[in-house]
C-alpha cells in the first residue's frame, strides 16, 4: 500500500524480506539462531568467528550485522547505544475481512504516550505504541523487568536506543576486512520508520563496493592473496565513506522527530499540533526519498 504526497510516496510491505532474499542463496548458506560470542585474528587476513554452539567460522570478510548490542561494532570502537528513556510496542494486526482503513498514516498523542497505525494492505495493518515512563516506573522496569512482561501479557516491549550521531562521524565503520551494517552501524529510534530500509541500503552499497573490489582482481595472479586483501580493505573503506553521512542524517533526524512528537511540555505540544505536523510529515518523506544506487558493477 502506498502513501503519497505531491513528490513522494511511502510503501508499507508485510512480506518477509529475509525469506525472499534467502531463496536466492544456496541451501545451508544461512545459519539461524547462531549467536556470535567472539571473534579473533587468524593467520593472514582471516578472522575466526566463534558461535555459541561451539562452531568456528573462518572468514575472509567479516560484516557485523549483529544488532544494537553488536560485538563487531564494539571491536571497531563504538560505544554501547544510549537509552532514549522511551519504550515501544510494535506489531501487525491481521483482519479476517477488509479493515476499511484509508491509505493514511494515523498518529494519536497523549501525555508521554504516542500510538499509530499504518495499513499494509486491505487485511493487514502495522501498529505501534510508545511511551515515556515516569521516573518511578522506570526504576521498576529496570529492577523488575519480569513485572512488565507479565502485565503486557505476551507483548514484547523494547527500550528505544540510538547511537549519538557524532560517533558515526569520527568512528571506524570499517577496519581491515571488518565492517558493520544495519543496527550494528546506525541504531536509531523508529520515529521515521527507516531502520530496516537503511539496512537494505547498506546491503546494496556494501555489495557494490565489495563487488567492484573483488572483480577488479579476478584476472590477475595473486598467489599470496595480498592484492585481494588490499582490494577488500579499500572496498570496505569506500562503503564506510558512502554510508557515514547518510547514517548520521538518519540517526539525528529520527531522534529529533521523536523528541518533538513525544514531548510532554505544553509549549512544545502546542507547537507540535499547530505548526510541526506538516513539517514532520515532509521530513519523514524526505528521508525516504534517497537513492543508494544499484547493485551493478561496471
């Protein structure tokens, strides 16, 4: 389903991208439920990746897509993402009949709370609920998370975290044959709905940069692999350069939008309702309108 304005559109898709992408790979390529516990240097340019089940993988290129608590991003020097003070519930609602919602993104505001709904098709809608707990409630959530889980009756509440955008500017997105992508690179609040989209952008740019690096050496003898290692390193550096400012912009915008939309002050609430609504909608659509290029390697 598409949400349009004069120059932009927002798409909401309920299909499983992981399932669709996995079908393009040979069987057994993907390992599910394989938690990475550590990795170390090996002989030459390789890395040894240790999994929780005892498996050790030897890899020529290590791409950390291991989420907000990424081990790879920590190795690169990034700090643990900061807590925004907000929590969120998110999910999809499935209707047996046509739900009748217009193709519009709906938001509802209250005191320290915000909720919204976005139709995906005629029978499915994405929904969210986010809130800022009081200091007392926050203390209880930290000390007794099981209580919240019980009260929510099976729903999973996620603390919203983000990487301060300035860390992206001076941090190491790549080092040698190691880099990060997705939430491991740019954990952000979901206020502009671009977390998963940004990860897909990372994948396209990374595949293009690595493809260019590897294809450039395929017709040349390289017995010791030194030239290939250098090309891989340069390819990852190019990827990091392309994604640095885009990641900075996404993190900063989502954080600012979240603060404005969920402010509890009367002045900010009044300004949000009277003046910022159109501005925020335009800002969201502007973030969506980004061309990361194609996968083609010329």
